[in-house]
C-alpha cells in the first residue's frame, strides 16, 4: 500500500523523492590486498556468514538529499499530517 512521505530532515518536502533500489552481493576479500577472491550467489554463504537482511530500497529526499529507510519518511508524514489540502 502506498503511503505519504514527509522528509524527516527538511520537513517541507512531501512531493519529490528518489527510491534507491538495493541489491547485495556477498563477497570474500583477501585481507592483504582487498581483492575479491570469491562471490557467493543465491544465498550460498558459508555457515558462519551472516546474509544481508536490510531493506529492499531506501528513499532520498529530492530537495535536501537526506537518505533513509522508507519507514522513517512514512512515520514523519503520519506524525505531521497536512492540515489543508489544495484543490
């Protein structure tokens, strides 16, 4: 379900936003060189490795540029509802 947003930083923008899609790639790096020595696809991580459980996307305010999780923008809009609507 779509929800209204309000930027939690500038508190004026309710209209212009960027949705930033996130995708994860699990990698094993060489500790000395930083070179990627192995990539793990389709959840094939070793038993001790923690898989990514972050959000599918983040939201950026199109006015001030702050980036955060969608829920932060939704909660700010819920806590500060519009008092008048333009018709």
